[in-house]
C-alpha cells in the first residue's frame, strides 16, 4: 500500500514488539524529538492513537502532513490539548471511533480470516482468573486476557 508504519510510545518497552508487528520506524517520546524525525520522513498522513497521553496532542498534530487525520481509538486520559491554529491552517482532521456496530465487527473478522491474521492474547488458567483480571484492569496486560476453562 505504500505506507511506512511508525510506532510511537513513551519509552523503549514496546520497540521490539512494534518492529516484529511491522513498524518500519520506532520513536520514544522520552528520547529526542520524535516529531522532527517523523516530519523528516515526510510527515504522517494518519495517526492512530490507542493509548493517549494528555501532553502529546499538539506534538501529534504538528508531525502530521497537511490534511492528515488523527484517529482516537482508545482512551486513558480525560483531556488532550491541541493548538486550534495547527488544526485549522493544516486542514487536519480529528476523529474518534469505537466499534459497537455488528456489521463492522463482522467485516473485521472476515478480513482477519481472509488474511490469516491471528490475535495475540495472554492466556490464564481458570485458577489464575484474578491474576488475569488484575493484569487487565491495571493496564499491564499487553494483549487481550483470555481465561482457559480446561
């Protein structure tokens, strides 16, 4: 498709996994100027934000190309600050989305099946139910928590 996937996270913890999953570049928000590095690559056409931090909004908007889209798919903060001028003059789009639509879920599952995409999960035995729940509710789970009943 011609995309260069860039992964951004607070630190280096997710770098290895991000590269394994297909990211061509990885930047830490704690090391250097990730926004400048993304601009040097040509800027982002789209940013998919799954775990936002309150203080990253302006930087993400600034590293996007004119007409770029910021898609908010997850939330763990109550607010995010953006420069109105950067959005207006850069013709940028901010869009939130959550999937409650069964037709969209069906399309996603069919796409996954067709392309042999398998989910990455963390499995727990039934006896470890509390451990799995605690991992998920504390935000430490990296993938879906799945309880095995046998």
